């Protein structure tokens, strides 16, 4: 499936399953007089109104005076198999945890087609309400989020609240349950600095310089603000990243969020420019555990989309050491300790030719 579908290609499957008749509550719980078959019966069945829900939200983080739990109302776009964010549906102060979040009953306009079922699916997040207006605004940091999604299933009567566990970037069926248990938010843990290093294994090729190049730059896109590009004098190497990259190096990724994707290289300065150029000869790529090594800078998320991607892939705001697992899949965040024992090699890393 396309990596751009961040939230739920699986939704249709789940809601289809939920829509099975045996999963629905009785259609007319207010009509119990089943023996009364007189035509013209004046008994009017009592139709329960749609109900809201209350859910306890917890977090592996502290609350705060500016923090709020937000719920985003969504719609499902069957054409793109994607979720569209409609509006912040409710927002609740989170001075400490747990927080009891009351979800008002959806109005008719809030109900949309969720594949073969109708309802309202909500995404949950914790944000810093910097301007104190009680809603999430542009640039306000996302602090935590979750794949647990309170979802109202419209059965035409009073509806049913369930808690879907979304598989945000995969294609597995999410689990579900009635909305009685709480929701656990997972907070981001910023990593503004990263040390990495290792040794070279480049055979007869003698690299002249080591650099940290962007994947886009290696593909020919002009880039400015290279992080490192230094003469190599032999022996082990070590780098320290202690600042964000130049903003121009942060570009939309295949996961529909913006990151900088950098890779360490050893190269021969073929054109003698004193810096890496696209025609220079790369003789060593970063390798860890037989996988191409990379560095992903994930900016502090300020949108729900970015927060969900970071949550799903495991990116923390700041520098993330990663191992590529194939061009079609998200790089996997690895233990920072593994980034201390890289091998820069031209041949020892399957998949590096994909660069
Ligand atoms: Ca605000
Ligand atoms: Ca050069």
C-alpha cells in the first residue's frame, strides 16, 4: 500500500466487521410489546437519543497548565482510502492525569460514511495551548498522541461507542472494544543531539573526505547547509549532531510528514572542489547490522498528521538514528548505541544500491 496513507486503509475492514448484524444492538429497544399486532396501534416506540461518551485519558507524561486533550473529528474519503481531518471536536484542560474527557453526542452533520458503515471517528492528542484560546492553533506543539480512536457507530437508533486501535501505517485489522477502558497517550521525548561514529571498510579505495549528505542531495537536488564535510585522515570517525539542520534540508517524506534524511558517506573528491558534489565518487556508506544507516531529523510536530506519523514510526522530535528497511517502508529507529559502531563500506550493506 502507499506509504502516504498514514491513517487507516484498514478502517473499512473494521467497520464492515462492526456492521455485521449480530454486532448491532437491538434496533428498537423501546418496542417491547411484540404481541400487539393491531393495525392502527397508537403505541409510539421510544427512540433513544444519541448518547455522548466519557473516557478517562492517561499519559506517560505530566500534565500542565497549558496542556489540553484534543479530539479531532474525521471523515473517511473512500476514493483515497484516507482520513480527512474535519475540526477539533472537543478540547479538555489537562493540568494533571488522568483527565476525564466528555465527548458530546455527534450531531447529524458529524456523522459520515465510514466505508460500509456510518459514524464518527475521533483522533486523540495532547497539545500545548500556547495562546490560551482553548483550541489547537497553528504552530502549537503536539505533545502526545495515540492510535486509540473513540468511534461512534451510527446504527440508526442510539448508536454505539467503541474504541478502535488503529494500525496507523500498516494493514492489520485494528482491535476494538467498547469504550469503557481508558486511553493511554504516548508522549514524545525530544532528542536534540546525537553522537555517531565507527570505522571504515573500503578496501583499496582511499576516501579523502567524510560528509553527511542528504538523500535528496545525493539524488541531485541542490542542498545547502551541509552538516559535516571534512578531510578524512584515517582511523575511526565520530560526529556529533547538536543542532537542527538547515530548514531547506527538511522536506516532505514519503510518510507525508516533513523530515531531513541524512546519510554519512566517505568519498573521493574527484573534482577537487573541497566538498561533496554529485559527481564525486562515494566509496563508503553507513552500515549497521547489514542495513543502510541514516539520520532522520523530525521537527517538533505541530500538526496532528505529523504527530501521528511520529507516533506510528517511533520518531522523536530531534535526531533519530535509523536503519533503512527498503525504499517502500519507513526507516526503523535503532538504538542510539548502535550508531556508535557503524561501518562505512561500499559493499557490505545490502540495499545501499537503492540510494
Ligand atoms: Ca490555541
Ligand atoms: Ca567535490
